[in-house]
């Protein structure tokens, strides 16, 4: 696991007091609202740009740990699962917020995440980088203990009461018929069937970017089915002129959560080839753009480089 070096938890140590002079009796302080009875909020939440303010408010009473992940990354899925267990174990001493960077890249950018998986804490509304990479459970437990110590030093000592009713809790969006049909096909390993579901939906809604992104992701998952991403990367590096190997390496990088590396490999494939092979590489690159998201800074930079290569 590589650690963020830009921000140290110790930087959140309490500031010198400007209260009573030494020896004067301290004025009694009322406990923060919700501390005695517990804060009515869930242990684990999924967040996006709209809910970021809500968890920032929660972080004034209890630390919030944001795990930035992607369904394309097996490593980040493992960290999400592990943190879910720790959230249960710590029993409300912190809230776990899961951020899908593909669905909300602007939030990942706002909290300074450059690769996944990554963990960022919110303490009194301030982002505190914790760890980047696939941390082990003991490493993460040590980081959480350190975070809780700093939180306590700053008076953030609340505890969640997840069973208490939360006001205006939003309902989970219902699964659409298209999503259900595609999910059922994927669960059977029928990648072609899942792609056909999205083909039909796109024919009816040709401007729907979400449907196109979902179809592109299904195609990539089908290509990666049964493949070892690390082996694909080695093969791509060994044969940089092999178009199939290069594009498989781009898929592998994306599956491991390296969007920038994925696009660099696909762009290199476009640059190295001509004619039909260049067109095949270009079309694959456009699919990768759809998966990562048009607003992602990596995609915007890659579009500019693609234009330079082509024109």
C-alpha cells in the first residue's frame, strides 16, 4: 500500500486555545447534538455530488471514511468489502461512504483522488488523505485508529445510531427493465445476451450516453472474462506492435483501476498503426472513453492527444 504524502493526520491537531487564562476554571460545555443518543445515520452509504454536503455535515460529529472505487477494479472491490466489515466492527465510530469514481468523477477530483482504490477521510468537513492502493486489513485498522485519535483530539467523538430513523432518507432508485435484463444475462455469463439488451435499448434511445457506457463496459467485461490482467499487461509490453495485445493491455489497465494507463496504451495503439488497424484502435479508444466518462480529466486529455495523432 502506498501512502499519501501530501497531508499528515497530525496536521489536524487542535489549535492553541484562546479560552480562559491558565488556572481559571473552564466553562462547562454542552455535548454536541446527537452524541448522547447517537447520530441517526447509516454505517455505510453510497455517495455522489448531491450527497457530499450531507456527509460533510455528518463529519462534524463522527469521522467519515470515503472509499473511492470502481466496479472495473477488482482490487477496489476487495477494499470496499473489507472496509464494510470494519465499519460493522467499529460499530458507528465512523461512517463509511462509498464513492464510485466512474459515476461521480467530479467528486473524486474534488477530494484529490488520482488512482483507485483510495481512502480519504472527512473530519469536520475537511478531506484527509488516508491511503492509496489495496491496503491490508491490519494496515487499514491502524489508519482508522489513528484517525479516531485525531478526531477525538478535535472534539469529533460522536457515534452513529444506524437503527434510528433518518429524516428524508432518499429511496434507492428502482432497477429499470433494461438493467434487470442485462444483469440477469451477466449473472448467467451470457455477455452477448447482455450486449444485445443494450443494443436494443440504444436503438430506441440513440442519444442515451449511460446506455452506451453500459454496453461498452459489458463488452470489456466479456473480453476480460477468464483473463489475468497482470499477464495481459506483460504480453502487451513484450509486443508493443501487436494491436490485439496492446488493446488487451488497455483493458487490463482499466480493470486494475488505472484509467490514465489504459488510455495511454490505447492512444499508443492508434499512433502505431494505420489503415484498418488504426480505425479498430480508434473505435476501441472511443469505447474506453464511454466507460471512463466524458467528464473525466483523463478522457479530456486523451481526446486532445487523439486529435493531434489523427490530424
